[in-house]
């Protein structure tokens, strides 16, 4: 948002004089501007500054358990044994050697393990056991195991039949591993170690205990309830169905891409994670009648390409739920039946256009000054991004920070602030930043500060202030040897080296934004000082007309509301794109409106910022969020809505990375993905 305060009486008089002249151009001897130096605060402690960065991308370190290796069933081994099990086997006399129960042999016995391996090709009924070791059920073999005997310090690999007898709860204790090739079924399972099932797992109730790991590659059918306790780790290979799923602190539910989780009730009692393992835009579906959430860090609790279908969400966290861009809510994902899970959703028409998605990489929260501060503009150079901030409301306090985004990691390299200046817009100009802003005493200004190696320098902590007519400056661009700036009283040309004023064009209302493609140049201005809304016009010039002396065309745009928002404009040949607040985005070709995009059903959302590349138009649509539009017809191909009620003010695109100045929530960083 841009804050245009009322100018002083002397400024009003000066403005009226300019209005009468229509244009003011300096003489052959430019008058030096009234420039002054002001000290700024600089901080280059990247480690400290970067604590405000939260990573969400593939290399995120927020959750060290977010990526885990799968449990893999080994190939069927060839028995390597020294002794044969038969009716002469005595558990108390068992040796620390490997045993084989041959095919056709049926044996009921207790067993003693001494870090050795038993290969079972016949049928073995275990009555009791001691020690620790490995039990391998070979293809065609069968083991009957009593449910009243917890599996403790055993590694069990079954390629045959592993049958649980009795009606007690089966406990797989910590330190034990059970791996089943095929199906596995038992009424109640308590997993404290590791459990792997290659095909289907069926049970009436299941609890995965602290630090336990469970993976089912095909389908898991739970009749009553499922609980994942602290640090439990469960991987859904294709399908999970349970009437009730409860997750406790730091537990994680991994869902393979293309899988389906179906439940009546999903309850997340503490910080835990539901994540999708898979590639870009390969969605899994979580279908729940009711979701109960008790903590508000949703961006870390639901990750990956996940489509959440629900009837109600009960939010007990006390915070707004802020979802990642990769999360769909009641989306359009279609899953075909595959033998493990049923069909889900409606089969779409054949897609001819590429599927586009937004991967959330990071968020940079706003600096803490003890008051509201809002991000206003972002400019990029290589893997660096420069972000300006101002104080929301009547107060003044601004800052500019330097971000580095590379290899899916983001850090804050450098930071500059001033306690009485607002920064509304900025450009990178060689080894310096030029920012447009305002202050309570002197009004509109351009602020110039030097960079060294792309960051602020602590030994050069001064900002040069060049005063402009008006209360606040909203935009600045470089055009050859000149700077152009807009303020609430008009638009101006300054010499880029001496900062002498070359021309000033008054406007009846605020001048909002200026843009040039090197051939054409345009300025968006309001036609009156109405505090609610105003008609906007676009004055077009040749880019070489540095003094704005000969306008080529004046285009009447539309009503802009609110009048204190950003109204970014972009020129590209004969096409001009303009953000018109609540009237959305419009494209004009040779001065004629040819296309528009407007969010319907949202009376608050306002188009503020835009960026354009060879395929897409990116729109920062205030309360409505971020939209990626097909450049041909301005249809939506991807979007992100920040449900925390914050406003998308500005968007910048660098290769496939999108930076969004998201007002009070700082900066949101995304990667555009096509498939």
C-alpha cells in the first residue's frame, strides 16, 4: 500500500502553480536538488537475520524427518545354515548357529536365539522364545506365533505365512522388525518397532508407538481406529482407510503420490506432519469428513502435493490456518482405481495444456519493530532479491533487506532500516539502491544508498535523500541517463547522476506508477483527490521523451479503488497491463481494452502488482492472493491464497522463482512448476 499524506500549504500552493503551467522544465542550467544525508542502521549478521526465514522446499531443515528412506523387503535369501531343526531340537540346548526347519517338517517348540538365524521351510509353532536374532519364513513355510508373546529383539522376515494365534493384542516392541511379503491380518496391532507389509494389512485397531516405523505398500484397512503416537512414522503406499485417525506430537503420516487416505475423522492433537512423497504435481488425496487441528503451524503440518477433501475443519489452534501453495482444498484431483485403492474424483477431460503448480519454497517474516510493517516491493538480480518495507498506517519506519535464494535455500544477507522513512518502491541502479518513499517532515523523496558486493556496507551507512514535490513517492524507474518518479502530486524526471530535476508534470490526483519497455513509456495517474476511489488515466510517451513534453496518447482506464493501493503497470510493445485495484487487471492493445481478469465474489481483493514473462501474467491480488494467468486469454492456470488475511502487494519473477511482497506477512517465495 502507498501512503499519501496531505501536503503542507506551501506544497499545495506549489502544486497549483505547476498545474497552471501543465509542465515545468528546467533551464539549461539545472538547479541542484535540495538533497541531504541521513544515517541508517545496517546489519549484515546473516545468521541472526536468517532466523526470520522459514524453509518449505525439498531441502527444508525444519523437519529433519520430512524425508526418510523407505523400508525395502530384501530378496528371498538362500538358507545358510549349520544345523537342522527336528523333533530332537531343544530350546535350552540350542547353539549359536543358524538352523533350518526343512520342508514337510512340523514342529512345536520353544526357541532360543543367540544372534543367529532360523530358516523355516516347514511349519513351526512357537510356544516361547529367549534371546535375540532373526527368523526367516521361506516361501511355502509357515510360522504360528502366539499373540500373548510380544515380539521383542527379533527380526522377522516372512516370504511364506506368518500366522498370529490367539486373541491378545500383538505387540511389536522397540528394537524388533517384522517384514511381510504378501498380506497380513490380525485384530489389534501395537507397533513399537518396525513393520513392513508389501500387500494388504487389515486390523480392527492399530497404534503406532513412539519412534516406531510402519510401511504398507498396498492397502491398510483399519475397522475401528488408528493412532500415531509421538515420533511414529507411517507410510501409506497406496491406500489407508480408517474411521478415525489420531496423530500426536511429532508423528508423521507419509502418503505416496497418487495414493488415497480415507477417514471420517482426522485429529492432529499436537505439531505433527502429513506429507506426500512424490514428484512435482503428483497429488495424493486425503479425504476426511472432519479434520480437527489443535496447533496453527499448518505450513509445516501439511506438506507436499496434497489435495485435502473435507466437510468441516475444526480449528482449535487460535490462529488462522495458512496452507502451503502445494496444498489443494477440495480440489480436482482424480485417482484411478489401481487394485489397492478405489477410484476417487471425476475423470478430467484430456489435458492439452501443461499443468502448472506453485511449490512453496520459503517465507521471510517481516522485521519486528514492535508495530505493523509491510513489504512493498521486490527487485531481483541473479539469485539476490531486494525487498522494501514501510509502516502500515500513519506512522513511518522503513527498511530494505537483501535476500539470497539458491539451491532451494533462502537467507537474509543484509538489512538496512530508518526509523522515520517509509520505502514504497525501489530499483537496483548499478552499485546502489534508489528507493521511492515518504517521511512526515519533508514528504516525498528518492533515497540513494550504495552497495558493496550486492549488500549494504556498515562503513557507508548513509542514505542520500532527494526531495520531490508531494507527500509520498510511489515508484521510480531508470530510463537512460534519467530517473522518473511518481508522487501524489505528479511525475518527475531527474538527472540520474546529479539528481537535478529536469521536468515535473502535475496530476489532478496521485500519479501511481510508471513503466517503460525501452520504446514506450506510460504513467498511471488518478484524475482527482477523492479518498475512496478515482478514475484513472494512462499517459503514453516515447521512451526518449525524458521531459514528458509530447504525450502520444491518453487512455481512460477505469475506476481505481482503493486509491492508496499499488497500481503496478507493465508495457510490452503494443500491450499494456494495468492493476486497477478492485476492478482487477486489464490489458490494453494500442490503447483499446482487449482482456481482463477480476476475482469475483471477493469485495476486499484488489489487484496491486503484476509481472509478465513470455507465457504467463503473475498478479498480486491483495486479499485474493497470487494468480498465475495464461498470457493469451488471462485464464487462471495456478493460484495461491494466503488465508491469514494478509495482502499480496507486489510480485517479481526471476527465471522460475516467484517473489511476492505479502504485506504484513513479509515475503512468500515460490517455484513455478510445469508438467
